[in-house]
C-alpha cells in the first residue's frame, strides 16, 4: 500500500516565529506526525504550497489540481487549511479513479492540543477504504467533498444537509 501525501499549507503546517511574534506556514508538519510511527504502509510527502488557505488563489488551486492529476498514486492525502478546503476539493472533482482525502487542523500540528494527529489518522484510514472520489476528513467524520461545510462558529465540519446525509 502506497499513499502520496501532498502538503498545501494551512494551520496544520504553521510554526511560531518568536522573533517576529507571528505564525507562518512552514514545512509539512505531517512529516513530524508520521515520523517514528510503525506504519503498515509506504508513503511519500511532497510540499506543493506553503500558504494559509485564505490566501489561496485560483492559480494555486490549478497548481494543486495539476499535481494531483499527474500523480501516479491512486491514494492521495492533501493537508490543507480548513477555511477553503471545500473549494479546493471541488476543483479536484473532475479527477476520477483516485481516492483523494483532504484534511487539516484547527491548531498547528505541533501543538499538544492540536486535532492534526487525529485528523491525519482519519484521513489515512479513509484513503485506504473508500472508493475513488474526493473526500474531507475532519472532526472524526469523513464527508463527500460536495456534502460538507465548515461551521466557523462551532469550529468543526458538518454535513450540508444532515437529514439527507447517510455516509460517515
């Protein structure tokens, strides 16, 4: 089993720069999360972008799309900022025959209280078990990309129409 992991930035990859008293998107923190774990699959990590998702442009989404489309692996996880994750997932919707799971975190992965490790674990399980399609794994749920939204007030992702939502 091989999983390609693409890092697009977002809070999950933010690091604190004390001299600037600021958080900036750094290298993929998923390396630190996965390093040293006795995992039962092979993976490779590629940094595609290092941006906060609120700063992503249409050109950035086209770049992500191009990387995913030419990727030979059929199981792909994308770490991404949560604010525009749904928009990027929608841009990937025309890619068929690949299982693509976007995930992120509401706090940087290096924070002890971060949800990153849990979300990454959910994304790893999802990418291995779901049929080809585009999904979002957040808050212990896996959603088809076109049936989810971020509830900023509640700080979590939820089904667009919970009464009609049967997966995850």
